C-alpha cells in the first residue's frame, strides 16, 4: 500500500517518510498542547459540579432556617425553650442546677 501511495503521489520513499514524520510530529505536538487544557477543563467541570451541589444544599439550609425563624417569632413557648436551652435562661423564682459530668 505505501508503494501505491508513493506511485500515486509521484513521491520517492524519502519524501514519503519525511511527510509521515512531519505529520506524526504535528499530531504529537497538538496532543501535547491540547491534553493539559482538556485535563484542566475536566477538573474545572468537576469543581463546578461540587460547588453547584454545595450551593443547592445551602439554599435548602437557608429555607429551613427561615421556617424556624418564622416559628420562633410566632410561638412564645418555642422562643422560651430556645432561650432556656442555648442561653441557660431561667424563669422567675426558678433555681438552675448545673450538674457536671
């Protein structure tokens, strides 16, 4: 087949080898230039997917916190429970005993 190519193009063997070598060099240099950019693009796409997932999770958390804030504003018993649990607030005439473990 290479002889047919040489005869069809009217080239001698040296020129055919030279063209194949130049083509191979161009192919390899193209891959060397393209591959790092492809790898970087793939890494950036994965990072983007991770950030989109985190963003979605944060939006869910924000909605849950907004619902809790509305409940706290409307429910005085829940407001009192949160104050007692997180701040250690006691009712009037109530004694708080802190037992260390």
